C-alpha cells in the first residue's frame, strides 16, 4: 500500500483507486490502514503529500501555489489549509522558519 501511495500521490487519486488496485472495498482497505498504520487511508495519502511539500518548500524556489498544484491540489487556499492543519503552520511560515534556521 505504501509503495502504491508513493507511486501515485501526485496524481490525486481518490481512496477508491487504491482499494480497486488491491481488489478490496474502500472500507476494508481503510480498516487495514487503521490497523497497521493507526491512521486512515486518506491521512496516509495526505501525509505523503505534506512530506513532499516540505521538501519543495525547503529545497526549491517554486511558488506555494505551484507546489500545491504539483501535488494535486487545485487551489492554493485548499493546499494551505491542508498543510496548516497537518503542520500547525502555513507553507509560507514553514519556508520562512526553515530559511531562518539554515
């Protein structure tokens, strides 16, 4: 499952894509995700995107909206909201904090 997420996290596939790939129901795959990873399937996908966003923010000069778009977010505001809810800071604040430490 993690390998499948790794291959497809930028494509913005819904959870159904992953369950169909494993020939199981979305509910069953989500239960397995909860059992083995202590989080939902959607959270696994989002966390992978957030980790990639952090790398982009640290290592590139791409604009925040470009990073969001690269990771399958259609709107900058939605990307910012998801990033902040997972990290506690906005993408802009994250980049600024990283630049201060570097």
